[in-house]
C-alpha cells in the first residue's frame, strides 16, 4: 500500500485529490509542520528535502507534485485523470 505524506495548506492537496479520484489504495500520513514533524529523522529518511508531498510506493519514493500526479494518472488510467494518449494534451493538463 502506498503512503502519502502531506500537511494541510500545502500543494500536497493536489496529489491527495488525485489519489482519491483514482480510487487508489493508500494511507495518508499527516505531518504537523508547527511541531516540525517534517524534520524528524524518520521523515528525513523518506524526503531529505523537508517538504511534502512524498509518496512512498513499492518502486520507491516520489517527492515532487508533477511526478506524483503523472505517476497516479499513469497507474490508474481508468480514472481518466488526464489524457494519456496525447502527450501534448497531457502536458497542457
């Protein structure tokens, strides 16, 4: 099962929405930036950039929103989150 690390009010919301819309099996892990959870050793091992989102997959960790959105779109094509048959249209999306 994938794990999405996020914090409220960040760009991680886009990845969170995409996972929900895709019907993905994932666990959402909230980080509390006020308590500096993003600087904890266990999270730094996942994302040394000290940012969210981070998506832990069976293949590894993704940590940039465009990469996460493309990964979700390509892995859940039946959700039709973006046009996968036209590279230009996908880039526009």
